[in-house]
C-alpha cells in the first residue's frame, strides 16, 4: 500500500486544494471526510476513486477490498487536508459528478423540491438538506449564490442525506421556469403584505419551496416569479426564525 | 470615567470567570456580549449594573446615561472576557436573577412550555428558545443536565428571546409533577412503538413538550412521566432530524 507522510507531497497539496471550489473544479474531484460519509457514499454506490486512511483507522478496518485504491496517510496529512480540527483520519476521493445537459428536463416532479437562494451558512444548508430528506422531498436545488454542494463543511452537515435525494446546482430562475412549464407551483418564504399563512395553502404533491438568505431573504427577481409567498405567523416577540427551523416548519406543514 | 486596560486588573480576572457556571454563581453576575443583547436587555428593563465599552464603541454611542455605571475597557480586555473571537466591544454586567422559592407555583399555565432535557449544544438551545418565543410559548425550562441559561454562547444564540419569555432552571421531573397537578399534559419526543404521530394530537392551550439530548434523546425517568410520546414521521432516508428543527415542527404543529 502506498504511504504518504509529507505535507510537501504533490498529492497532499492537490487534496488540500479540494477545500476550495476552484480546486474542486480544476481537479474534478471532491473529498468526503469521516467514516459516516464514506459509508453512506458506499451504501449509495457513489464511485469512490481512492480511500485515504491513517494507520490508526487502518487497524480498525482490515477489509478495504471494496475500495479500488487505498493510500495510507499520516495524522499530519489528515489534519492538513481536513476542514475539521480533529479529523477521524479517513477520507474518500470522489469524482465530481457532471450534471447531465438535460438535468432540468428529467427532474422527478412527483414530489416537492427545496430551492436554496443565496443561503450562506453550511450548517443551515446541511440541516435543510437533512430535513428535506426526512420530509420526503425529491431534491434540493442550490442556487448560484448559495454555498457550493461539495464545500467540506456543507458535505459534513448534510450527514449522508446528500446521497438520499437529488441535489442540483442551477440558476433558480431557470428552475422556476422549468417547474412552471409543468404547472408546478413555487412558494416563496418572505413576510410581506401579500403573503399567505402557510397553513392556508393546500399544496399539491409536487411544489417548489424557496428559502432565502439568512439576513436578506429571497432575491427580488425570484420573489417576482413565485406563485404565492408564505409566512409563518409569529405569536411572540422573536424577530425571526432560524432559516433551517422555518424550512422545517414549512416542509412538514405543506407536505405530510 | 473609569478605564481598565490591563488583563492583570482584578475586575478583568473576575469578568473572565463569568464564562464559567462556577464563576457566575460565586459572583452572582453574568455578562451580556454585544449591542443586540444589551439593547434587548434595556428594552426588557433588565437591571444592568455596569456597561463595559471600548473607546471605539464609545465614540458611536455618546449617550450612555441610561446605564448606572460605565467602564471603558481596552480592545485587549474585550477580547479576553468575551466568548467570541471578534467581540463588538460592549458588555453589560447583570445581576444573576434569583429564582423565587415559589417559582413553580406561579407559572403561566395559559400557554405551552418547552422542556429541555440534557440538551448540550448552545446553538440548538438558543434556536429552540427563539422558536418557542416565535411560537408564543409561555417559557422554557432548562433541566439539570442542559447547558446553563447564562452560558455566554447560549445567551448569544438566544438573540434576545431570553427577555421575551420566562426561562427557568429546574429539575424536570419536579416540573412535570407540577404541570400534572394542574392537569397539563406533557408530551415527550421519542420514536418508540407507543409513540403517537404529532399531527394526531389535539393539544390544549397549555401543554409541556420535552426535547431530549442530541444523541441519546430523553432520559428514561422523564419518558416514564410523559402522557404521550410524539414522533414526526420520516418519509425519506434521513436517520433523524436536528433537535432544533424537530422542536420547531412540533411547537408550530401542536400550537397554532
């Protein structure tokens, strides 16, 4: 088995760059960090190219025959390439999937879609993807301004749900046009005078639900495209709900 | 105005200790960090003893007459006593409120209560308190194992909602007995064979809802005391929901 101990190794330098969107695009790969995600990827039959593993983790997992290639790395290398402070010491190198040209034409429109418009916090994004998975949604669309699907902190926060539903990265106005072409309603989430209380909506089996930026809400352009704009009635004196909590209330409230 | 620049100053050492539960108990005080919390405390008429403020912040707020005492602190002192990496430079020193002996006898039982059983993550706790505020709950009870109300990260995460509803720290089994004495039902949240789908429950105006530990759920003892145990149906393949998201779905689902 190949062993890599030095931070000066060219592979290590390349893996480190996978923490950035530019690095992932240039190399056409991304990293999954930790056993939970690696195992979820295996279960989902994601094509793992190489497993990177420390001697300590190797000792606990003698059978790695399911991985096409395995490289032993030092603890120092593990810490260097991880986005966490105390990595477990196991990583999967995965080919960045290419979205098929006809991706938008082939969407599953039997169930709802969550649209993330310029959402910034990896924890919020990951929690919303997990919740969409739990609520039985078909998929989650990451809009242009939203943090990248394969950003390490986003990958970690999704806790495996990234392998359970369809994640797409797309221009959301194009996606809304696509949904409208099939008469799928799209709901915004912003409190304004025209907004409808979410419990007053009788949502069909397939709809789009847009969640906006933590501070600024949805973009004007997208808001103009929505069929209805929903609000959650605030009874107390809180100024707002956390975006992931609001998304959970709306997803389970509209689709059950 | 008194100025304190040195980390060796006895006041500074004392303020630093307010980051720990022991320090807060010994000194009978806690710190609020940042303008948002300080302003919410002022709005809520919380008795602030002293405002600690850097020269930079002082320049933006010439009128501090509403504070009984003001001490100018250096940026170094601000960073030292803050639990955040980049503090704003303003803190309020507040007397730790003493719970009245008859606190449990005088609870508002016209609206629901959220009970936190051994919840550990300050972000989750803060988000749940905000959500309880938004949902119009009467208050939130922090059980013995749950992180302290006045822990700096919990204070920050509550974003002012700590001043909008009644927060109590108590033994939860005692509180459940108290609620039962007034025929207030208490709902657990754990998936088990006896659990009821949350939408099948017709909750009264006042009820208790218990959220448990992130990894281990509710304690056995408390679970045995609940009237009904609720679950949120998972349609997809997510293993679980984030505790704060689950709390949001249950609070808004049961009380609207």
